[in-house]
C-alpha cells in the first residue's frame, strides 16, 4: 500500500532550535536603554507594543529576522523620544542586534533524534523564513544540515510558496507534512496549500505568529514535542 506521506517539512526557529528567547532578551535590553529617555507613562509593556507595531509595519520592507528587528528598535526609539534619543543609545541598540547574530545555536529537545529518525524513510526538507545569511549560519551551527534533502529559506510562508516548494518532492504537497511551532506560518498555509500541518507548541512565541489552531481539520495535528512526531507519522501511514 502506498504511503500517505512521503515528505516532511520542518520549520527551523523555535521548532528545531531556540530563537525567540534571544529576541526577548534583546527587547528587555531595549526597554532598559530607553528607560531614562521616554515619558513616565510609557512602561515596558506599552513600549513593547510600540516595537511590535513597528516590526509588523516593517515586514514588507525588511522581512523577518534580526536585521529588521534591529532597525525597528531604532525606529521605535526615535519615535517614542520625539527624536531626542542619544546617539550612544542608538549605538548600543546596533550592538545588541549584532550580538543576536552571534548567539550560539542550542537545539530543542528531541530535534536531533526526530530529524535523524525520519531522514532514512522520508524526504526531509527545511523550510524557514528570515535573513539568508543568519539562517544559513544557524543551520551550519546546528549540525543538522546534512540530514536535509533540501533547504528553502523564504521571505514568507504562504500556500503558494508551499505548493512551489513541495510540488518538486515525491508525493507533491498532498504527500507532505509541515511541522512547526507557528500556526500562522507552518500550519494554516500548508493545509490551505493541500498538505498536512502539525503544530509543535513552544513556550515562547512572537505575538505576530499566534493564531487559533484549525481544530477539526483532518489534516491538522498537534503534538507535545518532536519526540511524538515519528509515532504520528507511523499512525498516519
């Protein structure tokens, strides 16, 4: 009997390795640096909301990743201080962004085992969005690079992008499961493309990536962590 699924796509950030934690650390540094230069009523939570708004506004200009985040921090700093933010603070924000590009990669639990276990029986494809150089750096440091049959670094994850990527794989998009921590990017558009989406929750998720899970859709699944992935695939056949 032919196997239902022949290809497994993996998201990278916060699915295979930690990523959002570094953004949270840097955002805390951002709030500390601006503490003496912003209005009294602009607390860290409201400042975070202003930064998030800038990030979302700038996605079409800068895309995803550290560089766009750094530019959004600088833009927000200028806005909330009415352009009075000291140059020394701008310099420290740039350094904070540069530090994010140097953080060591730490794999999430079960990531190595999950990809290794599937690599022999399925086509395994990495699909991640973000800055090209930074994503290539993280993949190289992860030690997982040789396990993937293909690597796709994209500017956005849409049904059209998923169809384009997986139409070239055995079984096409209908025979592919995308696995990731973002319902918005890894699950919903993959199911809309005609494939399968499996949600692996992470305890830290960027607000922009949050979306309700498509409960009741037969192509949607949720697992506790990557240790359950091989069992799910075996069950589906």
